[in-house]
C-alpha cells in the first residue's frame, strides 16, 4: 500500500537553528498538509498546499515557517529559527481529492534544546 | 465544547468487551474521520463517514454519525489488548474556500488482557 514517508524520524536541534523536515507524499496525490502534535496534546493543523501554493495556514504557521515542493516529489517544512515551543511531532499528509482520504506519514519528532 | 471533542477522555476495559467513544463537534462538516495513534507513533486512518451517511462498518469498527446532534460514535467490538491506543475524531471542514481536518484531543483506550 502506498505510504507517505517522512525523514528524519527524530531531529534534535539547538534553539535558533533552522530545520527542514522532509516528506515524500504519495505520487498521484495533489493535496499536501503539515500538522503538528505537541506531546500529550491534540493534533493541530499547520498548512495545506495545492497547485504549488499554500491553500490555507493556521495562526501557528507564522513567518518562521515555510513550505516548499522543490522537485515534484518532496514536500518540505522549514522552521527558520527554532524555539523551545516548536518541540513537537510533525506529521505530513497527502490526499488525492482534498481531505477525504488522507494518508499520514509516521511523523518527525522535533526536539529543540 | 471544542470542534471534535471526544468523550470519555480515557477508558479502561477488559479484553473481549466493547469500547464506545463519542465525539461532538460544533460546525458543519463534509465528513468525519477516526484515527488511531499508538503511543508516540503516527496517525492511522481507521474509518471515514460522510455527512450524508448515518452508519458505517469496517471489521470490528462501527461508526455512527448524527448531524442533527453534531455527534459521532466509534464502537470497537470484541476488543483486544492490541487495540490499546489513543483514538481521535477529526472533522473535515471547509473554511475560507479550503478544506482541513480539525482533530479532537483524543481518547486513551486501555484494553487489559
């Protein structure tokens, strides 16, 4: 069964450093998403991406965040200057037809120290 | 209550018993989805029920949706120890012209052998 692949599975970074979280969505999917889950809390929407542009972003997704689909297969989330409160599990998801039929990746656990 | 709020927040049962989880939401939805998450792991899509459906089955899972009460329930029959996980309901909503999933806080199910 097709999968959404996220790398790395765990990343530790110093506060203030830039991180790039990578995702390879399912190849025929057109809609891409990032969500995050702070430990013990609920999964929160960050951003949706379609047709090479952001469709919607939440208030969490401030100027420190950006997304890119650099080569037609990867979908990346960049955090420019990480803060302690950015520590969370970040999930990438893709779908073929909008939200119905999401496939989530297994997540990247980001730890900011 | 928040959009997509599960009830109860924690449930502990014996293997073989049925587990019922409820979800309430506030706004109009396109569909409602249930996800499962093992501790510290990724999100696994369980079942999706569209707004014009009232009940859906998948193996040992049964989902109901009552749009007049803005509520859904997930029933797991003949539970197994391996069903121990957190379960989330997520409502697919359209806001500002784009779709996204809004997750509840989750319900922790423990199935004792």
